[in-house]
C-alpha cells in the first residue's frame, strides 16, 4: 500500500528517530496498539481468533488499523 500522505514525517521527535519524526502511519499504529493493549477483551479476542504470537497479532492489527485510517483520510482529502 502506498498512502501518499502516510509516510511523511509528521511528528518531530529527534530524540526517538534520527530522521526527525514519526510518520502518520507510525503514529496511528502506535495509537491503535495502545488502545488494543489497554482493552483486555479486545486483546484476548484478537489473540484467540488468530492463534498466533500475541505481540505479532497486536502489531499486525495496529498496522492494519493505521492503514485503514489513512485510506479513509485519502477519500476525504
């Protein structure tokens, strides 16, 4: 997937990344991951339905949510 808007550095955090910031995709994925991990019912449901390593499942779900958000934003841009 190539979301034109999703890979531009948006949030300047030079102490975190040498390139100077998080992309929108990274930021949205981090927020999604935070939400998943803070909701035990959602977390357990994802892990049970995917039979995989819990952290891999959460990472994939968070990235998918970020991609869905970027796709929706592209529609309204």
